[in-house]
């Protein structure tokens, strides 16, 4: 005599039990909380923010880290669960059930990453465009890189250097040149910057592959000999 299994009161019309839905909700909340905790922990390990651009870069980095942390927890969690759930039972010698792919699931796990990548691309493009856009009143600095040192050349009007500059100590020819607020050229092996002053840096290495990197500015730009490379920032 055939037996009829009574309907499960905890199962809805779609065949998904209430327990399964609860587990999915709990896992989703844990992933979001875990991603947020990872994102909140990053400021303690990052360098100080010393430029306007560093704030934009850090904000984007936090978004990437939160999403990446959630995805990492999801993938690793599913991996650990699968190892435990589908492990071979004592006495089993077969290959297990041959399961065919789920089309709906494949569409979902393709569409969601595609949307995430698209959103992150837009956010990254906005930050990148903001960093390379010319700033009003920016000061140009020529940077020449050698094997073991840098030389920075500033071209600026005397008025921007402040009132403490005493040009009377300069040769008369130099004083005459400065009367009309012409540009003065300064060269230094140390980079000096004014807070809030936008900078356009034009860089060129002499004979080596070099890199301009200030972690607190969140700027790293590689340089090649024979090619002028520019970078903009506001300390």
C-alpha cells in the first residue's frame, strides 16, 4: 500500500522551506556585516591622508574592500560548507550523484558580478577623471629623476613665495628681472609644497625606469626615460 507523505507546513508553494529562507537571510546579513567590519578596519592600517585625492581614493578603496570582503566570505563559506555537506560517508565508494547545472542559478551568479563590476567601473572612472582634471591656479613643478635622487624645479612668480623673501640680496640684474613679477626658477633636491595649492608635476627620468610615490598622497606614477609623465594633486 502506497504511503502519502503529509505536506510540510514549513514549506511554501515554491518548494523552499522556511528554514532554508531563514538560513539564506542570516547568511546574507553575516556577509554584509563581515564586509562592513573589514572595511571599517582598514583606516587603522592606511597611511595618513595628506592630499585631497587621498580622500577620494580611500573612499573608493573602502567600497571595493567591503564588496570584495563580502564576496570572499561568500565563496569561502560555500566552499567550506560544500566540503562538509557533500563529503563521502563511511562505506561509500561511488562517485556520487551526477547533477546537471542549474540555468537560473548560472544566470544569477553571472548577472550579479556583472552589475557589481559595472558599478565599480563607473565609480573608479569618476575618481580617475577627478584626479587628472586640471585645477584652477595650479602650480607647475618639473621633476627630473636620476638613479639615486630627484631634482624639483619650480617656476613661480615672486609674489607666491610670500612677503619674507628679500630680493635685495640678489644681484641687481636679478632684481630688475623680478620687478615685473616675472617667473622665478628654483631648483631643490627636496620637494616643497604649500597646503591647498594644486600642483601639476611634469616628470621625466634621466636614464632609468623610475616611480614617483607618496603613500600619504595615494599617488604612484611610473616613469620611463624619454617620456614626460604628468600627475596632479593638491596637498
